[in-house]
């Protein structure tokens, strides 16, 4: 099924939801809450979000959480504290998701040196260290 091109208004609503995720990633967020922000039903929102951004809203949220956790781990924060700080409620599922997205465990990531990222300008480091899903 080929979807219709997204309108400027639809993209603006999706950006509002994406901004909510970027801002409140550590809060309990679910698809219905995100969809409400985008003024859409949850199913329609999920389809439109994936069409616009290439991943589901939940996957985007988890990637954002892992991205922030990576920054905390580079600063030397413990895995448990990083897990809690990014809004994950289960250390086990956090570690599994982290490993799936980053390709190594949070403990392993934390223990290796990260001097190159620290020497880069923050805007460049954010781009280069943003995790991507290996599917």
C-alpha cells in the first residue's frame, strides 16, 4: 500500500510529537500520549511518524534514551544511574536495548576510552555518536 504524500500540516504535527520525545525522553511516554500531541489517532500517528522519520515513535524514543545514556556513560555515570536517568524502568531491558542499538553492553561501552568524542565540538560529537539500529 502506497501512502499519500504528507502535508505540511501533518509534518508540523509530527514535529510537535518528535519535539516532545526529544524534550521529555526521560518521562513515561507512550504512543497514545505522543499521538495526542500530534493530534492523530495512535495507529495513524505511528504510520505517519514511520513514513516521515524512518522508524516507529517507540524506536525513536528508545534511540533518544540510549543516545543520552551513552553521553552519561562517557561521563563515568554508573550503568544503573544512567538507566534511571533516561527513564528506563528495568535494568535488564535497558541493557538489552542498549546492546541492540549500540552493539555492545552498557558496561563495556562505559569502560572503554572516549577521548575522541570529548575532543570534538559538541555538535559534531552528537552527530557521530548518535546510535543507529543494526537490523
